[in-house]
C-alpha cells in the first residue's frame, strides 16, 4: 500500500466515498457479530460515525453539483441550471 493510501485511511477526510462506505460496511458487520470487546465496539462505532459523516458530506457535495436540464418552449434543450436542493 502506498504512503498516500495509508494516510487517507488514517484521515477519513481524504477517503473516497467508495472506500469510506466499504470500511463502514465492514464495521457494521463486525459490530453485528458481537464478537469483540465493549471497548473495541465503542472505538469501532466512533470510527463508523466519522465514516458516515464523510459519506454524507460527499453525497451532499455531489447533489449540489448535479445540474438540471432546462427545456425551451419548443422542447429543445435550452441550458442547464443548478439542481434545487430542498
């Protein structure tokens, strides 16, 4: 594993959505098994919360970049405008 990949694993703010989600799924699976100590469970839960927040931020950022196609009166594509996020 490269140094930059190791740094990203240690810093969730640098993880891609896919990597963060994969780690989060592993954490959930481990916690569901219930085969680790309480202290380890708490630590994993805390890491999972950080990863959840990262995934939510990345999804929010992606939604804000989505553009909605606007059509003219004749049905032709007129342009694009930012997606309205409610």
